[in-house]
């Protein structure tokens, strides 16, 4: 629905996606996600980054077997941003406690 602007506007006229572009898709389960992931990558030539696990106590970044150099670099970028964000939050928490 996010790709079809007419259907989106009819069902969700309040959505901010009507005027913008979609860059994130969420699926109900792993099987549906894998089908769409491979379809979009193969047919449309999209750059897919992931899978990314959320909600873990420690960061988890996964590379698929046979990942391309570009996919590895993209995942490394995500890992670096994740580490920097966690580091900044830790520093802010330490500095906040000292005051």
C-alpha cells in the first residue's frame, strides 16, 4: 500500500507518506520479509540493508552468506553509527550523574 499513492491517500489521508517516498518496509514475519527482500532486490535493483535485529541488550549486526562488498560496507556503517550512538548516550549518562 505504501507504494500505491492512490490507495494510500484513500485509506490513510493523514499519512505523511503521501507526499514522500518509502524507504522502510515492515513485514509480519520472516518468510514474508524474505520473499519481498529478494523480490525487490532482484526486480527493482534496490539496495537492501539487513537483517537488523532490534531490542537486544547488546548490538547485533548480521551479514548474509555471500554478501557483496557494498552490503558489508553498508552493515559496517550501521554498526559504527550504532556504536557511536550508544557511546554518546553512555557519556551523557555519566556526565549527568556527576553533576
